[in-house]
């Protein structure tokens, strides 16, 4: 059973909080949380300094641990990970709360 993870929505182009008619927008933010976990470096999230994969580091790194590190961070965040693997240089994952 998939849980809906409602949270404040971020504007994808600017990264700022999305505001419509003067109110914050709340929506299912599972994909947003996954994206933030992949892009964040350790120490970027003040209240949880040990969280983050630092996806940018893997652009020039030849380690094969990227999908494993993503899986570990998703599980630590409370997600059920059904699949997470590298396919021809692209990260493929299926994970939900």
C-alpha cells in the first residue's frame, strides 16, 4: 500500500517554495524527496547532516556504488525500495513511502 507523502512543494525551476494565490502549495512530494536525497551532499541538510548521496560527485567518479548509495539513503528515509539499479548509465529506481 502506497502512502502519500504530503509536504510543501518546491518550484522545480528555482527551488523556492511554490506559492499560489498567496498560499503555500501542499502535494505528494515523494519524487521531490527522492530528488533532494540524490542531489544533497552529506552536511547539506542541517538537521540531518549524515543524509545525502551527492549525485554530482558520481558524474566524474567511476565507482559502481551510486545505485547502492541511493538505495541506502531511500531506505534510511523510510521508503520501500522495489528496484534501484544502473541501466546504461541511467539510474532506474522504484521506491515509495
